[in-house]
C-alpha cells in the first residue's frame, strides 16, 4: 500500500467481472448498495452514467439532450462507500450493449468516471485484496 502520511486511507473494496472490469459499492441519492462500474479513463464532463433501470428505481427525471438520443439526470448525492459527494449530473442512454443492467449477471447501476475519481487524489489499487486505497482526510 502507498504511504498516505499520518491520515489513514479510505478503503473501498471492489470486485471484478471479465478480465478487467472493476465494480465497487456505493450510494446514489441516499440509496446504499449501488453497484458502480469504475472507469477512470472516461473523460467527460459528467462524473457518471446511469442505466435506465437505475433512473426508474430512483425516480429520476430524464432531461433530453436536444439532437441526440442521450439524456441527463440531476443527482443529489453520489459516490463510493466512505467517499460520498454532493450534487452532480449523470448522463443516460450511453451504453450500446444490450441490457447493460444485467450484462455481467448482476445489476450494474451506474458508471462512475474520471471526473469523480481524479479529485480524490492519488489512489492505490491492491488487486490481491481487491481494495482501493484513497487518501483520507
């Protein structure tokens, strides 16, 4: 584990599917147990992508993005366990795969991206223990 100074790191456990797809638990609008697909390489202005089933479950309003098939939804709170942030926006109708919600055999509620992760600082991934370590404080 990387050195994090005097402050203990925030620990976020993850699980994997396929050869490299990482998922971690978190919350969305106060609902615990959300399965987030972590994608540190997705560089877009919104920090997350939601699937239709999550939008329906949370009762989010779909706001059409004119001239596209995409929509955006307003989010009150979001984040991994121990690293919840406040309000943001999520984009929808982005996944091209058929039924991304059940694609891996479990519910994928949302993708959380680089825009969420980079402000957390430099993190360490321990694949043996299936743990992310984020700077605490």
